[in-house]
């Protein structure tokens, strides 16, 4: 009985494969994403650096709403993606940031110092 089930599943996969193997992408939407969707996915948020801890790679920010991670404006410490980010900012600096959930940790993935 087990061999019959395995054989049936294998046969079904072989029969169904040509339906998925073609180059016809008629059902796919291949247009570029809209500008509003793209900008919301890569938007930067205004923030002020409150503390920099180079030893731990953490930057404390007083930030606006982080829409992409569902966080309201607040002051919070975030892990920086790399040490260069931590070295380029000092307490009191105005910055624009992109924070994302990286493996369960809210992480600054982009940081631009404002003049």
C-alpha cells in the first residue's frame, strides 16, 4: 500500500511538472513597484543621537515613528549594523535612520548624518 501511495504521488508530480516548467509568466506582475510602495519600504526617519556606546555597538536615538517595524516615536537604544555607523555619530547629532528587525533584533541598517 505504501508503494502504491509513493508511486501515485510521483506520477502526479511528473504529470503536473510541465504546467509549472514553462517560460510563460502570463500570471506574473512584472511591472516596477510604485514609487509610494518603494519609498515606504526604504524610508528614513528623523532622529537625534542621545548616546553612543562603541563597546557594545549600540546607539540610543530619540526617533520619530518607525512605520516599517510598527514603533511609535520614542527614545530607545538600537544595535548598529556595523561599527562604522557608531564611529560616525556623536551625542546630539541629527540623523536619518532606517531600523529593521534583523534576526529578532531591531537594528540600524542605514544611518545618514544631517548637516
